[in-house]
C-alpha cells in the first residue's frame, strides 16, 4: 500500500474507531443502567439492532486499522491482548445485560465489563499489554 494512502486513511479511520468506541460503550453502559433500573427498552429489538450496528462498525474500523498498519496480533502483544479482552468484554456484557439471574450479578458483571474496556483503551493508547501500568 502507498504511503500517501496510509497517511490519508489512517487519521480518518482512527477518529471513526474512537467515535465508535464512545457510541458502542456508551450505549452498553446506558442499557446496563436501564436493565438495573428494571426498564424494558434495553432489550427491545430496536435497541439491540442499534447496538449491533455500532459494535459491527467498531469491529470493522478496528480490523481495517489493523490491516492498514500491517500489524500481527502475535508479534504485537498489545493487539493480541486487546483482542482477547474484547472476547472477555463481550462475554461479561451478555451476563451484565441478560444472563446473570440476580440484580447484584448484573451489577458486578457490568462493572467488570467496563473495567475491561477501560483497560483496552489503556492498551490502545500505550501499545502495551499492561496499559497505564507501563513504565
Ligand atoms: C471495545 C473495543 C475497542 C476499544 C475500547 C478500542 C479502543 C481503541 C482506542 C481508544 C484507540 C486509539 C488509541 C490512541 O491512538 O490513542 C484504538 C486504536 C486502535 N484499535 Fe481499537 N478498540 C476496540 C476494538 C478494536 C478491535 C476489535 C481492533 C482490531 C481488530 C482494534 C484495533 C485497533 C488498532 C489497530 C488501533 C490503532 C493503534 C495505533 O494507531 O497505535 N480495536 N482502539
């Protein structure tokens, strides 16, 4: 790929990726609070579709950045760690919104999901698997 193409596409994609992180995680947090408050809207079809669109767009922007920068998850431990944490975030999120039977379970799983996503942001910013703990 030409250096000029990368120089043009990279900033736009990075901004789109960050905006989608805010939309996707923001909607997850609102749905979680809504579920804890006993609301029905967080699990309605319309909400789930919007959430899926944000999540898919976020994933696509991430994968395109990955391809553009020619990164390899095994040679770049921060990316491999971030992808493993993404799986953990998705699993914790399903427990926070639906699978946990008790209110307190949903509360704890939601807090853990948000902690994992905060660590993913730290990893992306520092390009280090330990994130903000890096020297
Ligand atoms: C909840 C999911 C995700 C969060 C919270 C997240 C967060 C972020 C943030 C905040 C940045 C900007 C870092 C900075 O320059 O300050 C970033 C960059 C990046 N993300 Fe993500 N991301 C997520 C998903 C993904 C996925 C699924 C992939 C790949 C498949 C990915 C690949 C990348 C790449 C390659 C960069 C560019 C790093 C650089 O230029 O140094 N991200 N991510």
